[in-house]
C-alpha cells in the first residue's frame, strides 16, 4: 500500500480521494513500510511466533476433541449444523453433566440459545 498511487486507490469503488489519502498516509507510516534490517527481523520473528502459536492451538483443539469424543452428548452436538467438533467440545465443557438439567428447556435457557424459525410476516 505504501507504494500505491492515489489513482490506484480511488479506482476502488466507494473510496473517495480523501479516504485514499488517509489510507496512503497511514500505510507510509506503518511498520510494514519500514525497510531496515532490524524491523524486518522483528516482523519475521513475530509472524513466525504467531504461526507457531496457531499450530499449538490447533493441536490442543484436536486433543480436547479426542478426549471428549466418547462423552455423552458430543455426537448429538456434532449433528447440529455449524457445530464442529471443537464447538461441541466447548459446549460440552460449558454444559457439564447433562443430567443436571430436568428438561431440554432448562438446558436451552442455560446455554442461552433458543433457535427459532424465521418466517416472513409478524414473526
């Protein structure tokens, strides 16, 4: 961005010339526009650390998912659209023993999720 021309930015739909100038000014002052060796080293080091942490998080998610694989309710939670194994593990951990709820209504109230069908009209 720091090397972009004003015309290149204003060619983007809905970007005014004023906004393009603001973006270019910020880009030219950002750490990414620095070209010295020390800044390059710091950015590379930080990026590598962040990528490493992302890998560790993914590994931990996998381990937690495996630990809870046979737990009561995990299979049912994973059948809900948009609930993957990690989301199911988080929900399962938050819910705790399912038998502490007397009804499905109590569980839904505890979780704070009350799915409803969206229809046109009043509701």
